[in-house]
């Protein structure tokens, strides 16, 4: 059955791609992502009035290269109707959580540090982390 544009746009705004899914799966995702409580509706209205453009999480700077950050921004800013190229807010938050985890584990691997050392030394968070480069072995 062919979907109409308005329904596809509404589902795309919630991050749901209806292609190849059963009606029950679409409804489950719709209820999970679109269920409105009073607090959620008020938060959404406040967010709509404050943020005209979505903010890129700061955790991306510590893990992703500049090129990767630009690609994430472009994917976030594409229209929601382009399901394959669009990153919705849930995917962005998941990616940010992964970046935060990588940052945390990099700091744990570097060893323990005092509060003084942590506060006054140059952190690699403003630059790229000190990782060993990946080099492919010739075949």
C-alpha cells in the first residue's frame, strides 16, 4: 500500500521509517516515541521555543574528527523524509553516549590523576585523543 506524504512526514519527525514494517511495529514505535505526557508536551514546547537549530553534543569534539563532525551535522540537518541519510535526535543522543563512553575509558586508561593534575594540565579533550594510528598491513 502506498503511504501519503503527510503520514510519512509525521512518522519521519518521530524517527520512524515505515518502509518494510508491519502496522503493529509502526504503532509500537509511534506510541513509544510519540506518547505525550503533560511534562513531555511542556518540555517539547519549551525546546521548540528555545532551540531553533539542534545543538551538536560537546562529546563529539573529543572523539570524532572534524570531518566526522561535519558529516554528523549534515546528516542531522537533512530533511526527515530522507530516512536513509537523516539522523534523528535519538540517534544523535546514542552517538553522543558512545562518544562519552570512549572519552571516559580513555581517561581511565591514562591512569589515576590528582585533582590538581586534572584541573591544571592541558587536556586532550580540545584536540584529538592520543591514539595509536591504524595502519593496514600490505597483503
